[in-house]
C-alpha cells in the first residue's frame, strides 16, 4: 500500500498527480511541512514522502520516478536515449526553475527573518525569465515536453507554472503559457488539485 505524506499545497501535489495519472490506490496523509508526521518520514521535516509498505522514499522527483519505472508509465525506459533527454529536461527544470522559486520562498517565509536577504527576488525573477526563454527554445512540437508522450518533467513543470503564478513570477504569453493551459485540463491534474 502506498501512503503519500504531504498536503496538496506542497510538492506532494506532483506525487498525487502522478498517482492519478497511473491509476494507483493510495492513502493520503495531509501533513504540513515540519509537522510531526512529516518529521517521522523525513528528519528534515520536508514533504513529500512516500511510504511503500513501511519503507520511506523522500523527494517528489525520486518518488515519481520510482512509480513511473515500477508501473511502466509517465517515462521512457531507463537506458534509452529518450530517457536521457527526458531526464535532461527534468534536471533543467529542477535546477533553473524549481530552485529559483524555492529560493524566493525561503527568503520570503521559510528562513528565520534575520537570515533572509532583502531584494533577492529581483535577481530571481530575472533568472526565472531567462530560464523560461531557454526552455521555450528547447521545446519540441507538443502537446508535451517530449512530444506526444506525457512524462515526469511535464508534471514538475506544470506544478511550477502554478507555483509561479502564486509567487507572482511572470510567465509571459507564448509557447509555455499555452503549454500550461493545456496541461491543467488533464483529468488527473484536476482530480489531484481538488484534494486537501
Ligand atoms: N526536492 C524536494 C523538496 C522538498 C521541499 O522543500 N518541500 C517543501 C514543501 S513544497 C518543504 O517541505 N519545506 C519545508 C522546509 O524546507 O522546512 C522535493 O521535490 O520533494
């Protein structure tokens, strides 16, 4: 039995979305970051975690990759060129977009106030915009990042699109906006995003 630990308002949303795309049964522990339940699964107190028959996996990308490989969906098989290209997109999105939004969040409400750097957001917004341009240049004919096949980086990127909107990081009109509009119509996304 799978147990997803982490509220929908966090990166746990990525895991819940993947669960619904694959069609898996799971229990949802709607724990906040730094709650007792989160700390039981991960000493850092971060969410999400996945409990697989008593064994814990931390990190949304590690969890989704495990589920995708195990159930043969949302991913090209390991050892293929397509998988290498898919992983390359995943790493770019994590390094250049997820990390930037996370740094903005840390300096807004996560770090103790005396550790926050003021005015860091201006630089982060600039970096984010630059990375969106790079990503657009890498995009192939869709509707997904890897073309016809919907894969792991689509989940991560689309989640980041929603996060950017909430954090007021601009996504200008263009290929990526159209891409986000398309992805958020997926049934599994809508189902997962209405869980609390
Ligand atoms: N790379 C990790 C990041 C996990 C993470 O930072 N989660 C946030 C919530 S989305 C969290 O728990 N933050 C609380 C903290 O850092 O104290 C993942 O993708 O799961």
